[in-house]
C-alpha cells in the first residue's frame, strides 16, 4: 500500500502509529499519510503465524515499530505473497481507535506471508482524502 500511495501522490508515505500491540497477539493500528494530503488509509495488522526463532523477534520489532509493515517485512524476510483479497464497504465507526466516526468506507483485507512462515492479516480502510486525491467519489 505504501508504494502505491507514494506513486499516486509523488510524496513519501509515513506511518502514524495509533495503537501498537503490547503482545504479539494484539492489533497494530496505524494511519498512512503523506505531507500534502494527510491521512489516506487507516490500517490494522494482526499476526497469523510467526517464523521460527530468532526471526520471531524480528516480527515483534516490525509489529511494534513505526515503519510500513509490508516493506519492512519484505526487507527482513524476502519476497511476500499476498492472497485471500477481499474488498467490501465498512460503516464507521469501524474501529474504536480511529477518528472516523461516521460514513461508509471501502476496506481491503488480505493475507501477506513470507517463505519464512510469517503471515499477517492486513485490513486497510480507504479514507475520503484518498478518494478525493484519486478524483473519485467515496460513496
């Protein structure tokens, strides 16, 4: 997602942590943003399976860090496979930690895994600023 947003906006994408997991079973919640347009995506990530030690410690660092999870995971574990894509509408409030409290949002969900055995479930909520930027209509 961060590569796509950077390509679309021509700007670097930063990760704004909302809630980082205290344990590996927790959810990682972040906003993806760019300088000119602000927040474009709210993302939630959950670990589905961990690689063997010591790589499990690298996964823990990724989940608790403020870097883009896909690019970070790819740099740590090599090429990633994305599967089980779903796109569906979500009614706000879609998460108690998100600031968006009203409206309908498009959501993309998928599984991302590496050959090391690490697998994540990622949910991305596309915010109105992203649709405005893309010239589309959010509803």
